[in-house]
């Protein structure tokens, strides 16, 4: 009975709530309101992550696609290969690499040195931050890494969640989205010994600067031959930050832990075009978050898609069928 009580207390550290109206969204996530502080029971600095499907868990892209029978060794080798390929590609394209140095090149280009270190350090490999800047740059340009993207600005998270949902709806206009939700996660950074928040210099990685971004990753307890096990009953092998915090006994991992560490806000798809326009009105859009010709083109295309989806949603409300071009 005592065990069940402790488990429930751990689960309470991840709070979930549904926001049914635009007013609820504004009250919780507008930087001038931040009603979300009441859900944490503390007025502090939070970080936010938006996803287009509330069923998505907080799993780094590096771990996606590995089957249950895969070993941690496979993930470590994949991470090493991707980082080496990314550095080589940056050289070929003339892209400046953060924290670049002669010493760094010798280490990353020495297969024996870096492989031996990776095998020796296991899950703590790269935890010292040696390659964090490179990992962050790779992550922001679509390379699978151990990092999860977050932002200190809640409207950035709302933008990414809403435009992701709008693109999904545009790809399948006939689908019923009445039971579909986006989600915005909010995390309270703490001195947790395993859940790490990484703030990188923003002068080279412009995406971090424009998006007020940061990253998280979990130091996993597993050796190189441990199977990748996604079971919610095995904390030491879980790859999801939300599952980890639900199950984690914080006694030895954190000092003065608040009751709630992570909040998940579900928002219905029926609000996504309104949310997108709200973010756009405050200049949180592709043009400002990505900048340059790429951001300008993306913004132009996103607005076209948004207006089309908005028009189709209005047709559905009137009982009419959306027009397929």
C-alpha cells in the first residue's frame, strides 16, 4: 500500500490538463499571463515544447525507430556515426562548426580514441559537454540526436505545435479531427542529477537565438549490451523523459523537489488555426524563427496552408465537404 502511494506521488510530478478554449490557452501560455505557474505551484522559469499530436512522448529522435531487441551499443554506434558524418558534411559545405579546434578534430577523427571512450563511458558518453555545441547544431538542422528541443518562450512551442497540426490536416482533409489534440509540454528545470537542461551559446547557432531554445537529455543507466527496452515498468531503460519522471524516485536525484516537474497541456485541433494566427500576431512564425530566405519562403507557404485549412474547417462546420484541388 505504501508502495502504491509513493508511485502515485511520482505520477503526480507529471500533471496533465486539457485547454478547451482559446481563452484558456492565452491564460496559461501567454507570456503576460502564465497561469501555468499555478499548476506547478511555484513562480519560476519554465521551458516549453510543442508537439502536433498529444500522444507523442518526450523521446529524443536518436532513439526513434530502434526495436525492442536492439542493444544500447547500436544506439551509441549510430550516434557516433551521425556526428562524424555531420562534421564531414559541414566541412564539405563550408559551414562553421561551434567550438571547433585542432584538438577537437583529432579526437573526433580518431576512430580508436572516440570509440574506446564511447564504450568505456557508456551512457555517460558526451555528458561532459565536449560535443554539445555540435550536437545542438545537428539537432536544429534535422540530424537525430540525444537532445530534445525546448524553448523558454511558450509561444514558440505553441507555434510549432499548431503549424505541425495544420500541415497534418492539410495532408488529409477528409479525416475527422474532432478527437485530435496538440500538446504543449512545460518543464521546471531543477538540479536533477539525470535530467539535464543544456543551454548553449547562441552566437553561432542562430536557431537557438531566434527560438530562445535549449535542450534536455537523460543520463541513462545501461551498459552497451543492455537491450533497448521501452517498458514503462523499467525506469533504468526508459527512453521517454515523461515516463522517467513519472517513475523516478527523486530521493537521490534531486534536492527539494517540487510536487510537479512536468505539465502536459492538451489543446483540441479545432483551435490550431486560431493559435497559429495568435502566434503570428506576436511575430512568432517561420520568418522570425528561422530567418533568411528559407524562413521567408516557409512563412509564405505556411500561411497559404493555414488559410486553406481554415477555409475547409469552416466548410465542415456548415456541413459542406472540403474542396480538394
